[in-house]
C-alpha cells in the first residue's frame, strides 16, 4: 500500500509539474524574449530561457516608438466602465430571474443560456451597425458596448443570488422594503465574492479583446493595448523582442488584478458552482 501511494504521489506531482509548465512556460518564454538584446539569437537551438545579457532596452524602444501610455489609459478607462456596467446591469437582470416569480421566467432564462452559445463573430455586424447608428465610432462608449452587459454575467449572478437564504429577503419584504432597495442593500452585499469574481472575468475579457476594438476604431488615439501590440508587429516587421515587451507590459495589469482579488475570486467561483 505504501509503495502504491508513493507511485500515485509521484504521478500526481509529475502531472502537476507538466500542467505548470504548460501554463507558466509560455509567459516565462515571453518574458525571456523581451529581455534579450539585439545581438542574441532568439531562434537558437537548443533554446535558452535565460538571457545572456538581460536588457530593458526593448521596453524603452517600445515606449519611444509607440504611445503606449495612451494605449494603457484607453484600456484602463474602457475596462473600468465596462466592468462597472456589467456588474450593475448583469446583477440587476439576474435578480428577477433568481428571486421573482413571473410567467415565462424559465423561457427567458433558457433563451439567455442559448445566447451564450452564439459566437461574437455572428453578432459583430449588427452590433457594429448599431454602434454606427448611435454615433459610437472611435469613441470610448463604442469600445464598451459589447461588454456592458453579458449573458454569462447574468447567469453567474443568478447563481449567486440563488445561494442567498430567502428568509433574509422575506424579512425585508415584510418591513415594506421595495425590490430595488432589497437588490441594492440586501442582495448585493451578500454576494460580494461573486461580484469580485465576475469583475475579474469581465476585466480579463475586456482587457484582452482585440477583434471589437479593431472593428470599431481606426484612430490610434483610441487604440487599446492589444491594438498597440499588434501595431508593434507591423511597425518593426515582426521583431519578436519588441512584440514580446509590449505583450508583457499588457499582461502585467491582469496579473495585478488577479493577485489582489484571488481570495474573492476563488470564493465566488466555488459559491456559484455549488448552487444550481
């Protein structure tokens, strides 16, 4: 039995090591490439993970050649507006689906789930036409539009609201509190971990979105970081050192957000997973 347990432990550790290598390895390779100088061959075989002479020159060149400060500001503004809108609108739409009885509630929820199976590529043309009709071309609100309220956000917040005991809501109803006040003062404070989890999901989706900003804007003054990194590739004829430096710079905010919200992220994800 001990020998069998040792074998199982070794196999688990090997599987975890392989998984870590597959997930962390590409980022380490990207970071290594961004720190390699012009005289170092990034295509050498066998490959070298550690730069021979690490340098930050690639990052300096990226900021000197492209307005990455503007790209960063645009991404931050779009992400903050989109995440805030998604948290408010998704939770507001999810509350009646979870706590209020009305005719057709199951049908509405089923249609909502069905929309999650439709890829954005099928919707981007009508969404683009809507954005043009509203005069949102080359605007911040135009970049926010597809992320303002998502079907996944509504589904996720519905699951979170279902985990709240009904007794708390019934007490507020007996006291004469209206539904909007119950949603704001009772329900939302009780599902803060789920809100934090949805905020992380929304932030990652908005921050890494490339297709929609590419469609809705053609003014470099409104470019986000993914478009800026893509512009690096064309400007320097695919100098992977500079592209890697720009990519690393664009990934850092995601790592920072996840680091500070990791506890709430895990707690909210588990809470949403156990209630159906």
